[in-house]
């Protein structure tokens, strides 16, 4: 993940938590609705940045190695 992807992921998580606390969400159903709202905050911010810069925030970078790569035993 790129730096921007990490930041927008953190924004989604923070937004979701704060909305859940504000709405006093309980249970899976209520928290599912809250997670959509929190994700929308980050989505809107990402779309706004992309429209201002003309560049995509989403990359094909991956921290993890490909699954077909085998670890060598020592």
C-alpha cells in the first residue's frame, strides 16, 4: 500500500469509530450501517484528492510477497 492508501484507510477506521461512538451503535447490524458511513467519509476524501491532483490514490503495490513465492528453509 502507498502512503496515501494507508492514510485513507486510517481515515475510514477513525471515521467509523467516531460515528459508532456518536450513534452508540450496538450489534452487527447497526455497526454495519456505521461502517458504510465511515467508509464513505474516506471515499469522498479520496475522490476529492484524485479530482484535484488528476492522479489515482489506488496503486498495485502490495506489502506481501506473491502467494506462489515459496520461503526457503535454512
